[in-house]
C-alpha cells in the first residue's frame, strides 16, 4: 500500500511536463513543488534537500541565457523527473 502523499506527486509531474512542453514557467514549477510540503514531509529529509537544490539552480539559470549559464535547463528537468520517479518508488514502499 502506498503512502497517501503519493497521489500528490501528480501536480508536481504536471508542472514539470508543462515546463518541458513550453507551456509552463519555472516560477510556476517551483511554486507548485514548494507547495507540496505533504510530499516533502512524507519522504526522507534528503529528498527535500535535493529538490530545493534543483529548484534553486533552475531559478538561477532562468536569470541568464542558456549560453551564459552553467546550469542546463534540460539537465535540471531531467534530474527533477528522476527525483519524481524515486519519490514515487519510496512512497509506494511506505
């Protein structure tokens, strides 16, 4: 049986999908993820640290053009997708 917070991953996945498809913004993605404290509290503390690090780098990267920033938006969104997969596995085992 999975943890009740597992269902709350859906808005996070939707925000990531929208950003990747060019239909969402980094600000919306970050706000959506940060609003999911129920998910963050259901996971080991390291998950929140990693998510916040990725979100912070995504926000920092949005201040610059792709060429002048050391953070690749694609790499960061790929990392967020991996984070979601691992979070889903962790919550389904809870």
